[in-house]
């Protein structure tokens, strides 16, 4: 029982950031794009012809993903002190 109350007390103190819906959608889209790149490279690994990708194009891809994630982080709303039973 003591472990349960300790667990309950710690989860009551957890702070949660909030995202506006458009930021959440961009976060999901960015996740999907990263997943697509992972699946693409996995499929290409099975083919004998190597993928030709210039360093500049790779930079542009990662730079765009970086900008999307940075925007989401900027739009996140930090928890306020005392929210969720936390003491700040």
C-alpha cells in the first residue's frame, strides 16, 4: 500500500506541457516524416543500387524538421507552478 500511495503522489506532482492543436498536428506530421525517412532507407537497404542524395539536400531535410520541432516547442505552454499538485 505504501508503494501505491507514493506512486500516486508522484504522478499527482507530474507537470504536463500543453500544445495548441495546430502545434500538435505539426508534431505528428514531423513524426510521420521521420518515420517515412526511416522506412525509405530500410527499403533502399534491400536494393543493390545506393541512394544518391546530395549533402545539401540532406541538410535541407534535417533543417526543415528542426524548424518544425522548434516551432512546436515554442508554442508549447509550460505548466504553471502548483498545477497538478506540484510545488514550484
